[in-house]
């Protein structure tokens, strides 16, 4: 059974971004990691849970397909999700050097929280590895850091915009912090391709809030970006607004976090956007010097058919930012809702610019995992 929101049988040819769908996290064990993320970040909605072979990611997996398990976990309070990713055919590797703050790639994943002080005290009471105190960013917004059991760094940020109000201490992904080597090139990339056209701050110096992070004692230029236009598309209300903070270290030469490693190895592996108008993205990215490096609907992929992701289906592609950080674009065609009843959400034949009704998005709650 499919839910159709209207019967307009055509795609929009415009680029549409619903928001940050998820950040990929390479971990050694899906079961243990997901339980931890459910406990402390309320990532308890299983949008999909799929085991299979990553056959199209050969440019980033040594030219060989590998078995994997991937879970797309969401938080119904609002914000992006996690794609919790585990190799099944090889042992995932950590970096061969000590990664320092400002190295090239995704350094920090930002998480929304409604009450920063309460969340800070709760995490401390649970003996989590948190920063010494609550800090303020250059705009005076409060935040603190917490590290998961695998060494991944999360930044808890105050947020008052939610899809639904519930008792969860945190929402989903607010954004990411990305290490870059050339600030101007990176600003242009995230502005022109992904719509982050508004600068919230642009400052340089040493920052006390980073002092407890390895490499955080150096001098940085930091630029916080957001989008001036509200996001559109099916899940735009759930994903909400987002930010990207670009960090450029100025007194050492940064290394690539994933140097000599595979996509899917340990750490933050990609930043994924929920989009529509994949053809428009394909043309635009190529014209701006960032062509698709992986394209599921290419002749070597599905040749125009929806890519099967277990219970879900859609198209996906990858591009690289100026430093090689992987950006995933996903155009969802089918989302499973209630497996026992065969209910799925068909997104392919609707006005791609319109948000789904709230009641329909809330049906994802049927996929909650309870501990």
C-alpha cells in the first residue's frame, strides 16, 4: 500500500533541498553504537536497516565491493539523522595518525538540544565524556562537546525550532563542522551548490571552547553558514534549518582525515542531503567543477531505475567538496512505514517542492525501536 499526496506525475527540474538527511558514521559494531545513540541522542526511528553489498562506491572502497550493514536512524523531535555504517567483509580502520581539530573533513557533528544546561548535567551524571563547561560561540550561543565511545566528537547546540515537542533531551543533526584548506573556495562550494548563502559569523583567532580538543589550541579562521531561504521538499519540516561551520587552521598544514582509508572506515564518512531534481543537480555540479563521482542512476548503476535500499528505494549520488570531503545527495522514492501492513510512502509522483503533511511524517513513529 502506498500513500500518495497528490497525483502530479512529473519531477521538478529544479534543485530542491529538504535539508540534512543524515551524517554517515563508520563504526565497528552497529548494534552497540545504535543502542548508545538511542540512549543519549534519541535516534530511535529506523527509517531503514539494510544489509548488502556496496557495489557502487568502488572509487572509495579500493575498487572492490564490500558487504555492509547500514541503519538510517532518525529523531522525531526534528533534525537530520545518522547513517550508522558497519563493514561486514573487512575490519574498519582508524586513521593512521592522530587526527587534529581542523584536519580536512568532518570534525564535529552538531546536535540540537532544547535545554543546554539540563542536557549537560544529565550527560555528566551518566559519566559521558563531556567538555569541562558550557561555552559560547562568537555569536553568544551556548554549546558543549561530548564524545561517543568510538571517539567521535559531537557538539550540543541550543535550538528552539522543533518538528514535534516531546520529552527527548536532544533532537537530531543541526549541522557539521568541516576542516578546510581554502576558506574562500569552500564558502563558494557550500553556497553555490548547497544553498548555504548566509554568514552568521566570520572570525579568526584562538578559541577557549576548542582548547580541550586535540589540536584545538591552534589558530583558526571559522565561518558559520546557514541558508537564507527555508528548505523545501517532502521532509523539510522534519529536517529543519541547518548550519555548516568551516574551520581553517592557520598555523599548521592540515591532513586529510580519511587519507589512505576507505569510505565507511571509522569516523564521520559523509554529509548527506535529502534532495529532489537529481538531473538538475547533476548538471549544476558538473558545470561548477564538482561532477558526480558516484551516480546510482548511471548506466553502470541502475540505468535510471530506483536504487533498492532494502525496504526503501531512491537515487543517490556523491560529490566532493574542494578538499575531498564526501557529500551525498539522496532522492528518496519510497519510504517504508508499517512493514506488517505493507504501508510505504511513495514520493516519486508528487510535487517535489511541497512538504508532506505533518501527520504523514509522524507515521515514521511506527518504526520506533524501544529498549
